[in-house]
């Protein structure tokens, strides 16, 4: 038996800011500099990727990507910070969950 948990950042009114899927989208954009390449890489429709980015920006209250036809798409400073902090949150939560799980289930009911 093991634990699997997920972390979801939501706005005060319940809108999704960041989860594992959106983290993957931002990581791909950071790597490819392209929403189109990200959509292809993740086997998603371009419109779906763009919609998730726009939803994140609305719920976060700040732009997370900057799209430029010449330079491609880049993470904004706020987008990069959000991504880095989410990764750190996720790692810390997993470590804490593992400790709690072992403490509670160490006797293997």
C-alpha cells in the first residue's frame, strides 16, 4: 500500500491556478517556446492549451506567458516564479505525505 496525493492551487473563488497538468504545460512552453509545439507534445488541442493558460492567468491575476510571433512564447517572470514555487510545494507535500503515511500505516493494518 502507498499514498498518492496531488496538489491543486486554487483562487479564493475556487478557480484553478495550478495543478500537475498546468505545470506540465508551462514546463513544455518553457522548453519549446511554443504553444503549438506544447499542444503537439502533450497531444492536446492548441485551443485547450491556450484556454488553460488563459484560465490560469485569470485566476492568478497575472500573465504567466508572453506570446510573440517573432520570439515565440515565453514564461513571464510571474509565470516562472509560479512554476518554481508550485514544484517546490509539490515536492515538500510529497515528502510530508510520505512521513505521515509511514507514521499512520507503519503497522500495515
